[in-house]
C-alpha cells in the first residue's frame, strides 16, 4: 500500500500513463484515478481487487483514504485546468465528464470509508442526520430549486418564494424572524444567478452528484444545461 498522495500528484504530470490493455492491478505505479480515466467498470474491479488483497482493516482503510485523496486531487487539478483554459480551444466537456466521474467516485469512497470504519471515528450516523451542514446556503437553495422546478414548481414563476424559504428553514433547522430578511428568501429570489454569482458553476458541480446518486436524471440534465449557460455568461463577461 505505497500509493500515497505525493506519488499520485507526481503521476499526474507523467508524459505516459498506463495503457488500458497493459494495466496491472498489482503495479504500485497504477492509481485508481488512472483506471477511472479508462473505464468506470474497470475502476470498480480495481478497487475490489485491492480491497480483497488487504489482509486487515488497517490496510483497507489506508487504501480507501489514499483513493479518496486521489479523487479529490483529480477533481481539483481538472477544475483548475478548466478554469485557466476557459477561453482556449480544449475539449471542455471531456474535462467536465472527468470531474463528474471523480466526484461520483469520491462520494462512493467516502461511503466505503464510513462502512469499513463502522461509523465510529467518522461519526457517520450523525452526519446523515445533519447532512446539510456540509453545504452552503447557496447550494441548499439550488438543491431545492431544481427539485421543485423538476416537479413543475418554479420559484418566482408559478409559486411564491416565501413558503419555499420557510420550508428550507424548517428542513435545515435555522430560525428566522422576518422571512423576507432571510438569506434563503433573498437567494431564492435570484436563483440561479448567472450574472453575479461567481460560485454558481462550482455550486452546481457540487450538488449534481446528489441527484446522480438517486438517478434523478431529469434534474441532472437541467443542471448540466445551467452549467453550460453559466460558462457562456462567464465567457461573455470576460469579452466585455
């Protein structure tokens, strides 16, 4: 189990990466992110192979933690590359697909860590009860906005913002004095804010895996479309 994060980062800048037909699951120079680049199914087989080879819980946890960092690093590197080359002639959709695959893999890795750690050191049960703690108000608003919209209830167009804002406060457990002064209410009045929300693309990428995991494909398609719109708006603003 020598696949450390430092090794992975060095491997990101290799001129040659493992060829699909030549991948050896027992090669310490092959990382789960390499395999995921080739095939999702092959990555699943790679992970099963590595976990089956582990002789104790400590080895399993070490592999899962290194895999998690591998996925995180791949997401960060690709997001940075996409950001820096926004106006260049590159295959942006391919990079977004790579980011998407790694985000889904990251979620699965975190679930596996929770499973093998028996929900003790990670306190998984508590996290499930307070799952929204890891999301910003903007992300929470986006999550519910797209859910309501997919069911024919679009805030501002055919339903008042106030009851939705109150519903969010109820679900999240945040108190409010005057609903029209709440952050949820003000964000719902503008969501999705393509013009001035600098974090919109990042927020959309963060919430999308939630809908992918439960196969709400209509919402995933809506979010993909909004991401494209946000990229176009960003490009237009740079050209001004």
